[in-house]
């Protein structure tokens, strides 16, 4: 949840800065999370945690 909150905060900041319409961003990230969920469902819990730790370094 912490990782998700940070991403949503980044999206909101981006929207404020560049005055984007929020719907395209929501659609893109919805597709991203559906793809991520399908990818994660094929991994074990340990691999998922390891993957999240690796990704969280970039945020």
C-alpha cells in the first residue's frame, strides 16, 4: 500500500504541474496494474517481495 500511495501521489503532482486531464493517466495505470497483477500471480510471494524492493529503489 505504501508503494501504491507513493505512485498515486506522483500522479497527482504530475497532474498539478502539467495540468493533464486525469482520465488518460488513470486508464494507463489501470492497464499497468492489471498487467502487473497477472505477472505477479505467476510468481511466489518471495519473488514478489523481492521485485517490489527492487522497484521501490527508483521512487
